[in-house]
């Protein structure tokens, strides 16, 4: 399964929550109205704004859709080699 790193830039996040609507297994609003990054709905090592996770191709596509929905492009996605997949450079 592909391994990706998902990062929310807390300074860019304005709490629009569209990422949570599209990918609730990966994003969850916190008390500061910013989006935490989850691993398949769980938080194995606590709350964090960035996380490595193994995903299916469908899950990866959905997480990219969630990132695309973010009005401030606050979600960054990297592949296993560290290359930024989204937003495209
Ligand atoms: S869609 Fe963007 S701005 Fe909205 S909660 Fe998610 S990361 Fe934050």
C-alpha cells in the first residue's frame, strides 16, 4: 500500500472543515478549530498536524480530494520519497 505523509499547516487552516467532510477518517477539527491529522480514524500517537500513514489508492485519492477542497490549501501531501504530491509544485 502507498505510504504518504499528510500535513496540515495550522497557520493556513481557517477551520472551514471541508477536509473533515470529505475525509473524516483522516481529518478532525480540534478545539482551536484547526484540523488534526488522524490515521484511519485513530490517533495512535496523540494529536498532531502531520502524520505518515499507509493508504489504499482509493484512500489516497480521497485524501487528495480533501486537500483540494481546502479553501486556503492548508493540506500538504507527500509521497514516500518525500516528494510533494499536492499542491502540485
Ligand atoms: S479544509 Fe483546510 S481550512 Fe478547512 S479545516 Fe481543513 S485544513 Fe483547515
